[in-house]
C-alpha cells in the first residue's frame, strides 16, 4: 500500500505522535510506504507532498504542532478541488489516506471517501468536540495548560483581592473550561452549553467576597453566550465567536457592577502550542497504529475513536456534522463545587 497522511484544521500537540505512529507501523508492521501531504487537504489538491520514512519521524513524538503543516482548506468547499484531489491520488498511486483533523477535516474526508477513496480519519482538536470519541488528540495538553494558568492566576487573585477572568478556547463546547475550572477550583465557570445570566454571575461573586474570600476566578469558554433576556446582550450573533470578546464583556460587567478590581487574561493559542502531554502522545500513537491496521484490513470510511478506554472504529456517517457537548453530569459537578 502507499498511504498518504495529512493534518488539517488548527494545529495541536500530539499530531506528530500520530504521524510517527502511522509512518512506523506502516513501514515496520506492514511494509507499506507513506507520503505526507503538506498543509492538509490543500497539499493533496496541489500535489504538494513528501515521502516520509521512519528515520524522518525519529524525534517527532515529543514535538508540538505538525511536521506536515496544516490549513483549513476543504476540497468540497472549493470548486474543482475534489477533482484535483482524485487526480493527484491517482497520479501518485496513493491507495489510502489517513486524515488527522477536527470536524471540518473529517467531514471533508467523508466526502472524499464517498468518491471511492480509502480513508481513515483520526480525531484531533483541543476543543474535544468530535462526536463519539471521549478524547481527541490535543485536548489533554490544552487542559493541562489551562489548569496551570488558573493555578497561577489564583496566587495573584488572592494577593491582590482581585477577580481574575480567564478566557479559554472552545467555540461550540466548553470541555476545556469545565475541566480546567474543576481542576483549578474556579469560582464561576461559563460554557457554551449553559447560556449565562451576568446578574447571577455577579451576585455569586459578591456573595463569595462578602462571606468567604476576597478574590474570585472566573473561567469563560470563548463561545459562551448570554441567556436570552438577561442584562448582558451581544449586539451581533457573531460577536461571541470573536476571541476575547465575550470575556471582555463579562470582565467589564463584573468590574462595573461589583466595583471589584478585575483583570482579564485571554489564554489563546498558548493552549495549542508546545509539547504534548503523555496522554496525547499515547492517544496519537494508538490512533495512528489503529488507522494503519484498519486500512491494512481493508477497512475504509471510518474514524478511530476512544470509547471506555478502548479504540473503536466508527463510520464517518455517524460522526460527520455532530458535536460532542459537555455532559450534564460534568456541568453538575462544576456547579456543586462552586
Ligand atoms: O482548533 C480549534 C480552535 O483552537 C478553537 O478552539 C479556536 O476557536 C480556533 O481553533 C482558533 O482558530 P485559529 O487558530 O484559526 O485562530
């Protein structure tokens, strides 16, 4: 087999672990050869690729980012690109593809698979919102970074008697916010799953500062939105999607309504950079090996997922277009500990 591998969407730690696993297991375990397409689907459409041998991935396990580069280009959204993809795969005698990406890259992969191409998807996204997998590559590292940020903000909050608002990533789902908030002992956690009422947020902070402590930590997912009819309204539907916008409105409202000294930290891309945690290295490795085994067994049009700690292959059709939200149980745990 000649396997093509690509990484699409936002980069994250653990991608190189997955690429390394694909290359090593394909070459050593099955005698396949591997080529790496550069910058995601764009590299496939443009025929931009390089052969990758096991020697090329020797030091890849601990590296963040992606050695192949990435892009948010999707062939199905660009006229003529799907035809170009099919032509390049034919010309280069690529028999199968391993696509490592989030919802957008995997949805594009599903559409290419419909054209008869053998494809296995591997889920990655720090947002952890790919359907049916308990964990996507990159989430664990982002969670670690966000939790460390809360730990550090705690000491400043306590020393200065301040309200520290931390914005973390998560446009559609609040996995980083809820988990880092619980792990870091945040006092208010605001996620896209539960539209917020700024007056309730403020009254909780006032009560805490009066009765318990003189400081508070507020964690906000970037996709958080106010509940309809509550005091803080966005002027436009897109507003909540802008990095820093929601949390800025929240921090300003807390400062003006409580009078407490309030500071905002937008963690941003720090969450997506740097070396992967052991969990992400292992998950990337497990998904990479499973993808190569699946292709070698003649399986296609499927995605590797983690379910109850085991790797399970699921068809693209069950995953595309769906999103994994934070479950009610986890939201309840967070609420119970505030
Ligand atoms: O990959 C997911 C993600 O990190 C989101 O959490 C975030 O909203 C978005 O990507 C940021 O995208 P970009 O890197 O293009 O600014």
